């Protein structure tokens, strides 16, 4: 008997534009210990079908049909009965971690709530179990982060907290709605290993909702393809990937980016003697105490520590690295959304660092950002049309309402949003649709620099390809400069001219896109590349290089900067020794000798002469 069985499941929503059929007569089964992948474009009904099963539809939504869990009907049952099942027998990892976590509660308290609601574990034992789970999902400094609030964590860390909350009671069915969307590839590989291990050891069934075809190819035993609320194809990974029967499935597979076979090179950048953006020695440090006592030692969290780079007109600089390495902090400090501790940010020869809010306002039209979390950056009280048109009201106050509406519709068309969505609100859109709203809002004033902070991470592969192509076209047409932040190296390689690799708030490698991807010099870069999921079920899933397994990526960890030193690598059987490498022309590699020089002397027996090494000399 399947652990979950849906029969003729339908979901409708009442909106101002009429009734919307999100799910149409869905028939689906999941067996115990089975991993089922559900794929399809944004708005295909993937998430709404399982939200209906959990009784979590919006107020204007209605579900009909039948959903049996372990032989019991759970569709539209009273709240008290479904509450005894949620989190205990069925766990769910939501797509949007910031909107799902309670902002005024510490993450440790939220983990304890889930544990105490369904078990008898309490007190010190409860805290111990919660910290163990934070450690299992690779939250750096788990005991210290236990008392942090959601806004103090990066997007990837918040997603890992959600996974820990869903798994802490060891449910029989885990519904994972885009569980790796905000995670970098190395953590994604370990999270998938963790979910797979729990599924096998506990007999937990997993419903994996995702747009990442590489993930379903490597993890799922069966795949369901959905389009416009209906199942159009289902089968084994081999049959879906190598002999798809539907044109829609073929289109999805054609849109998947391949790291080893990039679709096409990014548009050639325009050469210029002067860059549009020049960043020198940028630092963002935060003071904190490791203990709550008055005598607790004060320290500095170096989120960004002395990064320098430039961006030419028409150039795209890709920035990659794990969650917490400083990618988003770097982007916000460049745009002066965060005040830098030190360093210089020059835009067209004009220094931005230190300018007041009023003096920065004229630059906002030319400097735009697409945020990582679309739902948190959109006003829930504003319609889609009002949200996209708001920048026009600020920077073009003389534009009448008719012209503004026309400009909004044109921007929606460019990012693949239907005109009928104009009067919808953020909660009525899918995660991918909300991300497209953020992109349209950023581009409507035709900025000269666009910072994309995981701008395509929530998009399905077909729309992701459209957005990447759109950004390339805009770049060629307007000479748009871009900073493209992503954990997906396959996407970064398609759009970026150069790639900057960050580790612990510092730049470890900077070179042309092909040089980074084909001949990486730093072992950390090699680790990121090794963890990329391959969209082919016949190829075993790769793991990060052995020198990283079991280590935490945290600037708070004293020995974290020593992780890639020769002695560490040699002890793990690796052969990377930086001082013997001959870098490619224009390839920059930075060592972390200057961070803990005394510790390096103890670790390697060699004292650094100049602290930091730069190549070429």
C-alpha cells in the first residue's frame, strides 16, 4: 500500500480575474522509502498539490478529491487532526525559508517547538538534539547560531534550518519543496546525501519538488512531469532523461545548463580604459561577543575582508562561493545598502563610500539589484503592476498612468509574465513568478549596473534560460554591466566573462570564465566544481573533494582559513601545493597565509615570507 495516494485531486483559487485551476484531477502515489521527483515550470501546480495535502492552501483556495496517508483520509480534515500529522508523520521543507520562519523567534526556539510539539524531549536534552540537527545540516558554529534570529542568517543557512525543522521528528513522509534552491553545490550534495540516508535508514518516503533536473536525475527513483496542473509524463529517471515521450519534457531537458558543455559564450564585453565600477580593499566587519557574559571576548566577524575588483562596461562578473562566504554582503556594500567598514567603491570615477542617503539617491536609478528572496523584497499589499511600476513613480514622476501601465506590461513581457497577472498579489504567484517580478522591477528604468543576487535560483530551467538570454540581450543593447551572484556554476559560466571565487569573505581566485571552469587552480574552486549535480541518471553523483568533508565553512572557526594549506591537503592524499603552480596569464590566486601566520608555521613548518602570495608575480 502506498504511504500517500491522491485521487482526482483538484485545487482552485478565486481571484479578481476569476477562478484559477491550479491542479486538475491529479492522480499520484508515493510508496514507503521511495523518492519521487516532481518537476515542471513555475505555476504548473507542483507546490499547490502538496500544500493541499497538508491543508495549507491560501484562504481563497479550495481542494477537492481524495488524499490518503497510510490509509487515512487527510484532505480537508479538521485542523486539530491535521496538526497531529504535520511535522510528526509528514514533514515539509518550504520553498521560501524567510517567509516560513518566525522572524521574532530564535532559530533554536523554533527547532525546539517542533520537537516538543510531537515528542516528550524537553529542557537541556531538547537543546542538545536541536544543536545536533543544526550540525547535521552544516550550520557553522551550531551552538552559537542556536540563539540567532532568521534575519541574521544567509539565505542558504535559513534553508538548512528549515530542513532541520522538517527532519527533527523523523517523519514517515518528507515533502521537500525546492529544498536546495538557496544552497551552494557543496552543501546541496551533503543535504541530498542526508535526505537519502534518512530515507533508507528510517523508511521515509520523499516527495522532491524541484526545477533542478540534475538533482532529480541523481536522487529520484521515479519522476513525475507536470504542466498546467496536470501530469503529462512519468517514469524512471532513465526513461525520462534518455527517451522522453512528450515535447514538453524534451523542452525542459533542452533548457538544462550543462557545466561541461556551456550553451554559448557570453557576449563579448566592450573594452574601456576606465571601468564603470572599481572596488578597492572593501571590508565589512561586524563586532560580536562569543559569550553573553560581560567578560566575553569581543571579536570581529569579517564578512568581507579586503576584496578588490573592477567591472567594465558591458561586462558580467560572476561571483561564486558557499553560503556565508560574503557574496550578498559584498553586493550590498558595493551598492551602499550596507556601510563598508573600509575600502573604496567608485562608480564612473565618483566615490560612493561615505555618501549620505540623499546624495546616493540620484545613483539608485543606475545601480539596481535583484534580491535573493523575492517574497521578502516585495510588498504583500501591492499588486504586481504597482510593484513593477513603483520605480517609474520615483524616478519619472511626470509619466502619466497610461504610459506607466504600458511600460509595466512591456517589462512583464520581457521576463515572461502574462498580462493577466497585472492585478495579482505576491501570495497569489509562485516562487519563480515572484522572482520574475523582482527582475522586471529592477530593469524597468534601464540601469547601467545590475546586481543579480541569486536572481535565477528560484526559476525553472526554461524560464532561467529565458532570463539569462534576456540579460545577455540587454547587455549587448545597452552596454549593461552586471555582477551575477550564484551558487550554480553552470549558469554562471554561460553568462559571466570573468568569475570571482570567494571563501571566508576573501577572494581566492579570479580569472576568465573558461579558465576558472576548465583549469581551476585553487582546491576550493575544484571542490565547488566537483559537487555540481550532473543531469544524467547514468552518471553517479559527484561529491566534494575529500579535503573538505566534515569541515565547516565559517569565519568564526579559528582554523577554517588553514583548510587548504599544503599540510592539510597532503594528509588527505591530495597533491595541490600552491607554491609550485604556474598560473595561467591573468589568473589570480590568493593564499590565506596572512590570516593566521603563526598557526600556519605550526601546521606546515614553513614561515611565510610575505604573508600573502599573489600570482602572477
